[in-house]
C-alpha cells in the first residue's frame, strides 16, 4: 500500500492511501473461505457450497471488508509511527474520489487528519492571579438573619392582607360555590393585586378570575373544574374572604437558635451567621479565583485548535443529533471547554494531581448537604448524606459533573501553590459587579 501525506499546516494534514490488488487479495480470499464454511445453501452440504455461488453472494462484502481492514491498519500504523496526537479520529476528505467496488481494482482513499497541539508552559511566583477577599458587612449579616428567620417562620392569622400574605376565600357564582380556596397574593396578576391588598375577613369582592389569575392551570385548580368546563364559565365571581394568613418570621428565642444552628443564645446565633457568611464568601472568592485562573492559564498556554476539523468531527461523531447550526451556536463555550481540558490534563500530570474515591465522595456529600439545606434541613446525619452522595455518584451524568468539579478544584489548588496571589479586598456589591 502506498501512503502520501500533504502537510497543510502545523495541525492539519491530508493522507492519501492507494490500495493495490495485492494488498487485499489474500485477505479477501480468506474472508470468502470463511463465508463458504458457514454458508448454508439449499441442495449443498454445509462447507461444500461451490465458490462461484459464495463469490456471487458475498464477493462484494468480502472485498469491502478486506479493503477497509487494509486502510484501517494503514491509518493506525501511520499515526503510531509518526507519534501523532490525533484530534478525534481521521475523517474521509470532502473531496474523496468515488469508489467502484470491483475486485482487482486499485482503490484510492483520502483522509483529513488533525492533531492536538502539545501543551507546555511553566508557572512560577512571577505569575500573578487576583484573589478577592470579600468584606463581611453589618448589612449582610442583617440580611442573612432576616432571611433565616423568614425561612423558619410560620403562617398565622392576620388582620389585613399584605402582598406576601395568603387569603382563604369562597368563590360563588349562582348555584356554584367553591369553599376554602387558598390564594397567594403574589400569584394574583399585578394589575389586579392592588384590590386584594388590605382585604380583611368578611370582605366581599367581585372578581374577574380570568384577569386575576392568568395561569389557566392554577385557575382550573382553584375553581375545582376542568379546563374544558372553565372555558364555558362566566369569569365574574363573588369572592368572600374567610381568613387572612400572614407569614410571620421565627421569633428570636432559644428554640429558633437551636433549630437553625444548634446554639442557645442570640450572640451565638449571630456568630454562626457571620461564620456562614464568611464561608459563603470564601466559596464565592474561590469560584472567582478559579474563573480568573482558568482565563489566565488558557491565555498563557496559547492553545491553538484545528477548529474547522473539530466542528466536522463533532458533527460526524454525533450522527445527525446536531445540525452544523446547532454546533456553531454553542461553539464559543465548547471550544473554551475543549482547550481547558487539554490545559487541565497537562497541569494534573505536571503537578501529579491524583483524584481519589474519597475526593469524589466528599464533593458529592457537599452537594447533597447543599440540596438538603435548600429545604431548610441543615443537620442531616452523616450516614444519610453519604447514602445520598453514593447515589449521586452512581448516576452517569451527575458522576461526570462531580469528577469534573473535583479535577478543577484540585488543579486550581495545585496552581495556587505555584503562582502568586494578588489579594484584593472588595465589597460584596462590587464583587457582584465583576464580569
């Protein structure tokens, strides 16, 4: 077999493989013999079918398989012998000659091959990356305290409805009566909400339910009728307010402190709030550092990618799942992620970053704890967290996300040990404005 390469640039080459009859003839003959041994033709014992029939039935399949085997071996040997860092895999050239599958013919195949560049750069204390320290203000502590007390608050009887309150009402229209319906004022259409604010038990309002409750599904549920029945109803209802339910913050008492943070006094409660804010700010600062460090490292590495080829390869390997327009739409994010994976792999190898099972479990437990906290569950037993964490890791997509996160964290931790951190104090407001 003859191989000719045309080096287009540092990252792209075109390889032409010319396959002569002698390159595939023996392989084709062997494949036909294998077909003959297995073939079952009426009137012939197995393995005794005339070769002419086998040739007629399986000749072209054997030819295609034999030639493809030669081409595949030739490509693999070329890549191995030339130590190519192949991007994806070789693709048939867009100007590939038409192939006529006739035994004895010479076949010509053209492939486009792209290489990933070698990533290599050095880091030292001369490399400076900003690390922000966010100031904890009294306003921030007050805001978190208010939010926590609201989160652990309760619904109580109220006198007049406020915008964040609920009312319990009866709807009436002729013989139709719907009793004890809960209405959240925040779900009332903005243009109508003013007429609901300030209502008291016993108040009666004429309400156009189509205007007040714009969501059709909510409206159907509230009136306890199907959407089809609702379409035939007069939208004007008499609404009688039976109760007002107002949301009251949890009181500043020992039971509240114990429930939220496991402490007894308001001083300890305030200290825990500051501790949590500092932890959250530290997480945000670390996240910001990882973003800035990623940008710095990508620029420093200066990775160049054969993007035209990569777009073709992504399109081909996904077998029609995406159009080229879909690929172009998300390309900027995709190519940054692709380059980052190359840079991260280089750094992990350079600084001997290893990912242990314990690292993945700890990260998954942190994610599980965060999910529980979203529902106000802050003291979940460790064995329950671990069970949830293992379940998270068992899910393919979630497991990949956790692995990617841990690889990033450990890589950035290694980088922090090598570079200089340019520390800057900043207010939370200014920090939020950073792009």
